[in-house]
């Protein structure tokens, strides 16, 4: 049994990488903003904490399909037991059975338990009540998780969702409404077990709730995956961190995207916070680093002029309960020049992550074309993906691509579609298509 010390509040830094030089008439400024949190891992006794305990809700699919084969339900019980064992003492938690309704399994009274030797043992005994029956309505599971986590004073609010099938017993609009209601209230890691679930549903849940998504094709791998997920959650020291961007009069933000460790478009999640300022959610943080690609469109200026295109600040909740505050900032600049060499130089970080975003898009478009029978379109898109993966050193994605296409020339992007592809291999490529590699500094 893991028994982690409480995580410390991390210290944040912000670094900006860009080529600030624009040609005459140039307006678009690109920058990669690297946010690094240090000292946010677990600390010894007496370490500063993030103002309160963590809360975790584990949602386990108990629809009828989890009995086909029975190994799925057995794997889900073992994984949930492993996750419970990984909880730090003092963590609030609950286990929910999900089918066409959501049912608290432990504790049964519909509140959170506090992790300790007794409650862990009770929770693992209760897992016998995870039995497959009924349909799938994931929105109801999420709403119960929200009610459980929202009923406590928690610093970290996290959920884990496991499903093996499609969300067939509620409308897409009902699931979307549940995600909208839960966004910003807790983060959620989503996992699909087997190969009968819908990739875009599971990845959409994780993206909306700022968590990770993955496939566990073999139920025997669930326990290790759940343990790793829970260890990651137990290392978080602060939640509800936001990226605040201020732009001057006449400038506008074109997009804000997380680009490492995975691609997540945050542009539509802006919350206006003042004159020409808005905040973008980044979720919970431990000891880690993430990269964000920001594009700002500024008014064209004369040669020799320079301006502040944007100010980037990291906003962190006050551990003592006061107002959230900026803890670090970086500046994005624009300078106009006639020097062609200066204006045509692409910053390495910007170039790398532009390629990684294109790689994710090429995989999605290629797989969609393959499913629709457009072999030429699929070959072209997946060939481009192979080329981008090779150029950027994304070996993991290159390996996944090689299970879907035969690579003739990686550098040129020349491939042939495989005649037969295992469903698990195709789903793994699609699920992990947004995972990126860090730029080499």
C-alpha cells in the first residue's frame, strides 16, 4: 500500500520562446510559453499543503457489456482495489457504479469517505457489488461525481472514469450538458477498456475535464494503469491554476493551446477577467512542466517600432483562502524590421509544436478517411503523419503509425495502408494521437 506524504505547493516559473521580429505589414506573433512547477512533489511531515485535502471519485462502468468477457469486470475490480490502495491517508474518496444510472458503492450513503486502513479495507470489500447489468449513461456518472466532490471543502478534486462501451442510453446533448456543468469543478482521467467504446467520446470527456485519456485493450493491464493514475493525482499540490493573458488595445488572441504533454485547444475556454484580459484553465499541478502555444494578432506598425503583444501571467489560488494571485509572468513582444533574415527565422519551439499539432490533425484526418473508405486520402494524411513523427523524433507515435501503415520512406512520408489492422492498434493510435514530445532545448 502506498502512503504518500502530502504534496507541497509548487513554485511556478514562466518562460517565453519566440521570434519577435515581424516584416513590414506583419501582424501575427507566435510564442511558446513554458510553465514549470517545481517542489510540488510529495514532501515530508510538516510540508506546506495546498490549503486542504484531495478528493477522488472512481467511476466504474457496470453496464451489461462488462460481462463479455468476464475478465473486464474482474479487471475493473482489481484496478479499483489498486487505486484505493494508492490513496494517501486523509484523501476523501468514493467508488461509483455506472450503468444507465449512477450508484454510490462505497460509501453507500452518498458522501465521501476518508482514506485510512479501515476505509480502504471496507471499500475493497464493497467491490463485490460491482456487477454488470443495464445500459450506459455517462452523464449521470459525471453528475454524481460532481455532487460528491462538490459537497466537501477540497483543494484537489479529481475523478477517474472507466468504460467499455458507447454512451447509448442518453443523448449526446445530455452528455455535453453534463460536461459543461462539470467543467472547472473537477478534473477527470478517462479510460476505455477493450475495443467496443467510442474513442471520440472518451477523449472528449478527458479534454473537457482537463484530464488524460487512454486505451487499456487488455483488462489485465487495468490495475497498473489505475495505480499510475492515482500516483499522479496524489502528487498534485494545487488546483484551479489559470493562464491569464492581457493584450493591448488593437491586439487580439487568435488561439491558446496546450501543446505538451498533449495537444488541448483552450481557446474557447476563456473567462474574461478584466479590460483586455482573460484566463484559460490549466487544471491541477504537481512537479511538472507544460508548454502552451499562443498566437496574438497585433496592429501593423512601422519599421523600427516595437510593442508588447501580450503579457502572460500564471494565476494560482491562495493556500490561505484569499484571492487567487499571479505568481509568475512572461512577455510576448513584437518588433518590426526590414531585415529578412530576422523575420524569416522560425523559433525552434514554435516550429516544433506547430508540427506536433499538425501531426495530431493528420492522424485524426487519416483515420477518419480510412474509416470512410477514402484510401487515397488516408494514405496521404497518414503518410504526412509518419513524416512529421520522424522529423520531430516522436518515436512512440511513429511506432503506433507503423501498425496501421507500411512505411516505405519515413522522411518523404511514403506509406502503404495495411490490408488488415487490429482494432486495438487503430484505437490506440487515435486515442494517443494528441500526445506530443517535448522540444529539445
